[in-house]
C-alpha cells in the first residue's frame, strides 16, 4: 500500500508487514495456532503455540488475507473463525489504515491436546 501526500512524498509498506500483523492477530485467539511445527513444517508435531501461516495480497487500500490455522478441539469452528477474522481485520485497520480486508481461513488440522486430570480418559 502506498499513501500519497503531495507535500511530503510517499510511504510504502512491505507486504511482509501485513503478513506478520495478520499472523500475530490470528494467534491471539485462544486455541488457534500454527498449521504445523518445525523447520519447513517437518520433524516437530503440530501445536497451538506457533503463529498461523499467512499470505497477503495488497491491492490499493484493499487487503486479501489467506490464513492456514490449527484449532484446538473441541472449540466451535465457526465461532473461532469469526473471532480470527474480526481480530485480523481490526488489527490491519488499526495499524495500517486499510479500509477493506477479506480474510479466508483454511483449518488445516484440529489439536486434541494432551490428557489432563480435568479431561475424561477412556480406559
């Protein structure tokens, strides 16, 4: 995105800035994490601790975001995706001043988590 001001020049924001803000915003939603872990997504099990993968395309003052996420099971997928979408839109508008944001979400996997004393264990 380029903002023009005739008396001071232009400001250009790299697409990677949009990508990092979108991934960070999505990771703020409880139970949402990276699509998989490790270097090149190999060698480490999937987990909720990482940031989701984001791809961003900027067209003027409109931003299209594609997110690939993992979601903790048994969260409601529709509500979680709505929360992710709203968080990403809010932060891109707040920090970069975009007027239109489209967020597409790909749920790559569900994270069952580990058994704890509060969870029911089948024997």
